[in-house]
C-alpha cells in the first residue's frame, strides 16, 4: 500500500469511523494496509480533554489507538477553514505548545 504523503506520521487528523460511528482527533503514529494508529482523543471529548490539559490535571496523555481500515470511513487532515482555526491550532493557543511537543514531553 502506498501511503499518501499528506497522511504520513506525524500528521494531525480527524478519523471518521463506522460500525459504530465515531470520530477521533489525533496524531498519526502509523498507517498501513491493516489500519491506522493515532494518539488522540474522541472528538466529542476534545474540549473537556483540552481543559484538563490546560489545568495540568494528572493522566492527560491521550490514548494510542489502532483502527482497522474496514472501520475507517474517511480521514481528514486537521487544517484551518477560512477564519476558523484547526483543532491543532486551538490546542496550541490554549496549551502553549504544539500537540506533537506535548505528546513527546
């Protein structure tokens, strides 16, 4: 399988899943013919998680998850849309460092 250049690790993405329908935001750690590995959080809990990180709550490192490709509906690169900042930009503004730096610390 050829990995598209825009999906190579460490790209920040939103993964849309099916069966059950879910959405996750995070950093791509690996992508191959079997699936995608991201380190991130459920999109529905993004604001709560970011608040906990901003408050320096313990155990706020997001999970590393594997999703088999048969569950992946689509993968979107997290990027700004017009004046609306990307989720990664929101994270960096609120926390003071990029997601990749936060995850490595």
